[in-house]
């Protein structure tokens, strides 16, 4: 979905509310669709988690290279930081700090238990 023209004028809390209501259902469907593809066995699928990237980015990237037969080996990650309103610090569980209790409950209730369990998000 395309955010409203005045989205940048929203408070951070209003932006999170918008994201939960408008974007999260699409992301849940997207993840469910890829789980279905994986289950079908028709395509090689690799799921990765942000946690894995933060904890050991080289290992995760090298596993992805290997999965697709790329002969690359990454020794040290390279990060480019853009100065934008959407840049995040890359903190694990940042949402627990920035979401209100109500927002946290709403978002958590929208993610099916199967997805939570598959990705160890519980």
C-alpha cells in the first residue's frame, strides 16, 4: 500500500499504528506464501532472521552464497548507512522498545503461532 501523503507528519506512534494495520497483514501473508513454497519442495528456499544477521553476518551471508553455489566468502561485512527517517540502528528487539504495550499486543496477535514457532520469535 502507498502511505498517505502526510505520512511524514505522523508521530512515530501513528506511523507504527499505520504499519501494523496496513503493512503487517501483507508481510504475514508474504511469509506464509514462502513457507508454502518451501513445503511444496518445488524451489530451494532459505529463511534467515535479522537476529542471525546481527549476531554473525559473515556466517549468514556465506551460507546464502553457498546455498546458491556462489564461490564467495565474506570475511568482514561492509555497511552503508543512509541518513533517512527510516534507518534503524539494527538493534535486536528494537520493536519492544518503540512499540507501546497496545501496539505490541496487536502486532503479536496478528502473527500466526506457526510463524512465531518456525522463526523462534516466541
